C-alpha cells in the first residue's frame, strides 16, 4: 500500500545525506572527543565543525551552542537552569516566570515542577489564532519576573509568535528570554542578532536529522545552573560523552536546512495551501491557527462531529500518517490544551487533525489525501451520533 | 600507518551488526514512538523489543528499564532522583548519602552538587587495590542514610567492587542502593535478582553500541523524581522523543554482548594478561588496580619518571590509542582522584597509562604494543629529569 507521511511536526525521516555524514563516525572515527589520541582528535574536530553548522543556522557564535539529548532537555536546561541560577544567586529578582498557555509540555511541565518548589508562573493566554496576548504579557511583568519563555511557533496549530516584540519587552525589563524554536528552526529564517533572545532550543529530528540530539543557544553572559553534572562536557553545562555521530548528523541537517530553506518552504507552502483548500471543501471543516502567520508546513483542522483518534486510525489504514496534535499527548485522553486555549470547546478539540508536510511530500500525495480525507470524514460522520445527517 | 585502538573504556567502535540494525530506523521506520499511525507503531514496537534486550542483559524485567541519553544522565537521574524524592517526601531518613572516593565524575559531581543543597555525603575510602572499605562503609551508615552509590567496576583501574555484599548491607539497613555499572555491563555476567541493587546505570557506547544512549534499571517500587519534565515518556521519568535508532542499536549491542560474553572475555583476558606481562617487563613499571578482581579488558600501569600525557601523545604518534585514565578528565591538569585514592603520590599518578582492550584487538596488536611501549618509555625517560639514568 502507498504510505504517505504527513506528520513532520512529530518527527521527520533522516535525510540520506545526513545518514551518509553520520556513518563513518560509528565505525571509523569512533573516538571519544575528550581523548588525547588521534581517534579523540578526529571526534573533537567533528564536534567543532558541527557546532559551527548549528550556530550558523541561527547566525550565532559557535561558543553560544551546547549540544543536548533533544528539544525537551534543551527546554528543561534553559528554564530550570535560569530558575536555579536566579534562586541560588538571590538576585534582585523574585521567583516569577512568564510563559504562555500553549507551550509544549517540555516547557509547561518544568514550569509546573517549579511551581511546586515555590516559583510563581503566569500562563499568558492567546487569541483565537493562538497569538500570545502581548498586553497581558506586559501587564504580567513585575519586579519579580526573571524569565519569559514563549515558543517561536506552535507545534500543534503552527502559529508563529511575535518573538522579536516579546524579546524587546523582555530586554527593556531586564528579563531573561527563552524561546522553544524546535518547530521554527529550518522553516523560518532566524537571525539571533536581530532578536533579543537569550536562550533558544533546537532539535535535530524535526529537521531531517537524527533523534536523540538537540542544542541550546545560550547568549554570552547568560548564566545557568546545569541539570546534569559529571565530566564537565559542553562547558560544564551538559556532562556526557558527546554523541558524535548524532551531532555530526545534526550539523549536516542544519547545513541542508539552510541551503534548502527558500526552495523547500516555497514548495511546501504551495502544497500545504492546496491541501487546506481541498480540506476546507469538506462540509463543516475549519482551519485552526493563524491564517497567515503560521508555519508553511502546518495544516490543522477541526471537523464537526468527528472523533480525532478514529480519524487518525482510519487515515493510517489508508496509508496516511497524520496526528490530532502533538505526538507526545496522542495517547492521552485529555483534549489538547492548545485547542482549549484558542477557545475550542472540549468536544470540538477532540475532532482535530494535524497534517504537517515535509520535503519528500509531492503533489500526488496531496491529491491522494484530498481524495481520501472527505471519504473518511463522511464515513465517520455516518457513524457519529453528533452528526446532523 | 597501523592504528591500534586500546581505549575501549573511553568508548568502543559501533559493531557492524549494531549499525545494520539501526540503519532502517533512520530512513524507513522513522516514526515517533508516541504517534498513533503505522509509522508510530513500528517505532513503538522497536522500542519495546529493545527494552527487552537491555533488560535481558541484567535478567531484569522490561518494565524496570528506562532509556536515557547516556551513562552520566542515568547516574544523575538515579542520585538526584532518589535525593529529591527523599527530600520531598520527608521520609524517616535524613539527608545522608554514602558513595566512594573513586566514583566516576558522573556520580561524584551530582553528589557535590547535592552537598551545596544541604545534603551530607560520605566518600568512603578504598584500599591500595581500589576496593571499597566495607568496614568504613558500614560504620558510615546512620539513620539519615537514604542512598548508597558504589560503582560496579572502576573505569580507570578496572577494580571490581563487592556489589553483592554492599547490596546486602544496604538492604539490611533499608537504604536505596545505586550502582554505576557502565564499565561492568557486557564484561561481567550480571543477574539483578541475585543482587540487592535498586538502581543500575548502563551506557550503550561502552559495549559497541552508539553514543548518546544509556539506560537506568529501576527496581519496581523504587520511586524517583524525574530530572527532565515534558511529554511523559519513559513512564514520566525521562521525557523526550525516544531515540529509536539509538535505542535499537543499544538493544542489539546488549544482545551481542550476551551472546559473545564468554568467548570475548576469555579471548580478551588472555590478550590482556600477555600485555600486562610484557609491560611489567619494563623497568620500574607497576600494575594499578586489583591483580585478580579486575575487568578482563583493563590494564593500568604506573611508569616511574614518566609524564602520562607525553606517553599518550607519543603512543598516538606510533598509532596506539591509549589514555592516562578516564577520557573525561584527560584534558585536565589535576592528577586522577582514583590514583590518589589508592595511595599513589601526585607525581606518580601523573605517570599512568590505561590500555583497555576490545573485541577487535588481536595478538598482533599486543605484540606491536609490547614492541613500541618499552621504546617510548625509554625515550621519555631519557628526557626526564626524574629518571635516575
């Protein structure tokens, strides 16, 4: 059966060029980057080069990048790292953090954990498109606020947040600003020098790189307490024998992302737009997220009287890989916190579908989905007690 | 030039079979294990199978294994996880931890970090062979002791600790027992059911698996606070999109380790014994670590009047990859804490050489090293102001 992968926001296939770049580091150049001998030197050189490639995608300095085990770890290092630094140093700042109601669990859960430890967290609300309410954010700032963490682009509905503006506000108030850019990197041009961002999380497996590798941009002079202690790798901020093949793959993925971004995004956007037009042709279907300020590869719908999980499974039977929202919460029963935050009723939030496109999708894929989706929706509605017909 | 790798305690090449097992998961079965569609199912199945393989190497249950980003992270999760659980729950236990003076930094540094937060840590000393002093350990136990962390085998000198005995003591005193078994797994048969071990750290890249993957055995009913919060992966104890290719590689490496352990250890031990005999033929050379209770692949020497770093670099020039001690500390200037703990003077600790053998080493490698090493030692001594001649 034909298989069409449209869940690139969950994870991507690893690019063939990325695999080729990684392979020699498994079996030939397999040294520990901390070793003094020639095997170690090779590994250390590769580590350096890859750090350069990752920094380049943000127009950052090599010294501002540390490698981690993934986006979730990067978010945790950033948020808890700044929180504990602030707590330990007893700055003039109190224990107040500002984030948004639609962050990824990798940001929300560390915040909830910090709340249990006496930190106070404000979850700023969003409008019906998922845009963070800037007024509310500004009004939430107090002399106690030491950290703002707002995602670059939302993983479920694709809405792109006003990071430049939030960075300006954070900077004016002398507040550290972190952004989870896991979904944005490789899809949007990011110039860290034009943004007042202090910390930025990246992940390799969202940009055709390997799973198990992430990075954190840490602006010079921003201090954090490490989460993991040990041999002192990554400037003491993330001890662990460096995952050289994974890091080399991440570097190559960043290089490819930069080289291909303009062409890829044009192509993917035109496919996505066609897909949205086709899907909105279905009766009582609605697009979630911002109509323009959204990731080029994201299409997120609500279909009345449909149960999202049944839709995903039925589409999977037809060879189409899609999701209701984030993969992380796909096996949980609660409706998406993102969809509730943009004002959907719980029963509507359950009827959602995310199709996230990637490099390898073709117009034939779109035509196939446009063909199958209305049938599947019709089939499920026939069985739905909520459907009018 | 011939290149001989004898630094397997730092890291190993990835076995060809392991790479072959991983490859399909980069480009074909690349789904997110949390996704509901068929790509997700494939990933989830692989995750399950690999967990089984890793559990098997310890004779543990699948449900007792969580995957991590490496041995250092496993140690940190275990130690901090139990510490914060104990602190939060305010058990009958106070804030006392017992560990040894010769642990890896992945254990020592978390302990030092906890000391800054009010925990009290006892670093039990070792004898001249690096064996933990059991009497001292027992005498250190108080009603406040909630955790003992002692490594299974030392990463520098290869000494194997009396884990069964320490486990019995911990159990009798109702204390959680963690062991860093990163160096022991795959080299020693480990049956978790015969040991009173509550937590055990593993790493893939020490057993011909990929870097960037580790695991933690957590006995049923042992509770820990997670270090990283997010999507709730690995029973909520290590949130992060699972590194499926890496985990598959780890599973395969465990399978191979089990299958080959008897044959590999016999072969490696005989090569190592020959190497030790040859090296001890050099004037004023000494073996560090226990003469019998040591890892079969470990040979660790002290050569009088030699600077270890020069020795490593000179050997590297001759194509031999070796180390002074752990890779983690190989670029630091301090003498090894392990060598100081077994009673070497700082100037002697600087003259150390670790040769750690692996599967691919041959008798020709040993003959070559036995040929080159005396020459290099002689050459360096000629230039040494400390050498008598």
